[in-house]
């Protein structure tokens, strides 16, 4: 990769060339063709690495950034904050999602306003609300969104995307989405949330549980389906990933949150996260979160482990200090893992007192986007029967999804 100062000089010669690589909008986002957004064989290049394609859009503007530890540039994994400042961008603040700007805060914990230790950049949170968010966004001309999603509806970074879009639309600010591959973008699966009764931070959109979109594609969907408050639309520019499509595996270069430390955990997350509506342990407090599953009863399996305390996994650790019996999934091939209900159904069926399984039933329903899944499991339905019940809604979602794809589908 060329040096960042050199890249900025190149932009002066390339202003007329970069537009073919960018999805632009004036009042609403526009989907570029697959030929424009997928450039052929070559190295997968996230949008943040494509300085020539977005630095010109920031020239002379006051800029805000929604980012975290996944907001990196190049093989040296420099933080986008450092890159923007080094290139003379007038960066005014950073917004942080769940887990904070550096990604060390635990799930669901309060994210405080702060300052970036390295640069002194003011940091604010949108997770859990911020009563000053309007004035914060009004202070800039353009917002950048650059977060690495993992492809599941209950992963809250896409909720942060929606909130940033809503603020930008409300105050007529442009949003630049620096797109990144979806590491689970090779599948669309699970129930589609239909009823707003189940809307929450972990089920914010009426999309499939495993949505099969990048954040750029989802931004276009949010605009196109007019999901923003009062039907507003956000002025969005999506800078697409180069040389990636939905059939490709992509191993994340940076841990997206404390409990997803590797590719296997990311690929299993969509299947195992439903356990968070129960007391079953998914390995938090160990070196293998979302790669082991267990409970404090030998009925669940011969493999044992003992959850303790790890950075980012201290306050919300199921079975802390106890011996968990269950499944060791660490030997699975990560690329082969796709969404399945088999783990949840198996553990429910093995529990001696089934009334104690759904200890957080309301939260389970929010994760699922419906209460039907929980009721079907209790009724003893098979995975095949359950899948049949959501197939019509899923087919309708897949048709809607096609309108917003920026990349060749799987």
C-alpha cells in the first residue's frame, strides 16, 4: 500500500476517476451494479483502505466518525482516526457503539463519554442513548460509519448504523459508509422479525436473523424501505469493498468484540447467541467464548470447563466458578459453520427440569424476533418443522434483499 501522504497527493490526479467505485446519493442511497462494486480477482480491500476513494469527499469539511477497534486501515492496522488526522482531515469527534471505542467494554454495559487516549479526540456514545446527540451531529458536515459487523441481526453495531442514519437524516448531514465484508455473508437464515413488540437493540430491523448483508447494503435497505423515523431518508455514500462477494469467506483482521476472538467464534455466534436467553454457558469467562457450550450437569456431555474472569468477560459470565459439562466445538471447520438450531434444541431436550431452561424468556424472544421459536422448542418441534414455519417470511425477505445487494450473491 502507498503511504498515506502519497495517497492524498494521488487523489488530486484521480478526482474524476474515483466516482465509478462509489455508491452515491443525494436524497437516498443508490445501489451500484455488481460490475462496479466487485472488480474481479484480487485482494479483498475494505473501503477504509481505499483512501483515494473517500479522502476527497472530506476535504474542507468538519467530520465525525462512528468507529471502534475494528476501524482500521491497511496491513499495519492503523486506526482510521490516526489516518484521517495524518491526512489533514478536520475530525471533530468519535461515536462509540456497544463495547466502546476500543472494544473492551462488556456486553450491555454503559459506554461513557470520554477522550481518545492517543489523540485527545472527544468520544461520545450512541449505545443506550445520548441526550446531546443532536447537537453533536449538528457540529459537523459529514459523518463516517466504519464498524465491522458479523452478519447477525442481534449484533448491535447495525443498530448503531440506524441511529447514525436517523441523526444524519434529521439534520441533513451526509453519511459515508466505509463498507467491510460480512464474515457470514454466505447465508440468509432464521426467523424474520415482523412484530414491533419484539423490537430492541438486538432485533432492531425487520430482517432475517442471519441477514446476509454488509452494513453498506443494509444502509441502502434502511433508506429504500423508509425505516427511518417519519420516513426520512439519509444522504448516504457507500464506498464498497473491492474483490469480495457473498460466496467468499473472510476472516476478520481484528476482534470485533471481547467474546468473538476468532473466525470460528464468529461463524458459530449466530447459532449459539440464542443461549443468552437461557442460563446455558457459551464459554464466556474462558479462552474459547462461542466455541464451547455447557451447563452444570453431566447430562449435557463429558467435556468440562470452568468459566472464570477474562478481559471484557467479567460481569456477565454464566456458570462462573462452576464446572460446566457440554460440547467442545473448537475442532470444527469454521468455514463450514452455518446457522442451526440443533444446539439449542439438544440442550433443551436434555434439561431434566425444562421449566428452568428459558430463564430469560423475554430476552430470548427479542433475540429470535418472535416468541414463536421458543414456543416451538417447548412443543418439541424439530428443526425441520420450525424452519418450515418461517420459510414464507424468509423467502419474502430474500426478494427484498436482492434489491439492495452491492456484491455478487452466494
